[in-house]
C-alpha cells in the first residue's frame, strides 16, 4: 500500500506524518529506528537493547557452549592469603 505524505518543517528539520493505519500495520511504538538502504528511507520499530539475549544464553548453556574463552590467569593477589578488613 503506497501512501503519499508531505514533508513538514519542524525547526531546522523536516518530518513526515505517518497515517495510523500504517503505524498499526507495522506495529510501530513511540520510538523507531531510521536507516537508509539503497537510497530509501527505512523506518522500523526500535528494538530494546540486548533484546533476546536471555534466550540465546539459555540455548548456549544447553549446548554447553558457555565456557570462558580465555583460561583463568591467577595473579599474586589470588595466591596470597588475605582477609576483609573489619570496620
């Protein structure tokens, strides 16, 4: 479905009014991500930071693919006996 929209002045920028039907169809929230792909403006719902990480971590754990990549390297601090100071 193609819809024409006019660019409107918003200070030094320009804006586009997106019809409600398109917002609903694309499931756009209050925040969107904008990008340019091959000269076209792409507007998509903004994803939350680290969205989906929990599922990936569970999958990695199930596959035993969650081990440390670097070996542990103890320091002198790790080898010495120490106690927490008392207040």
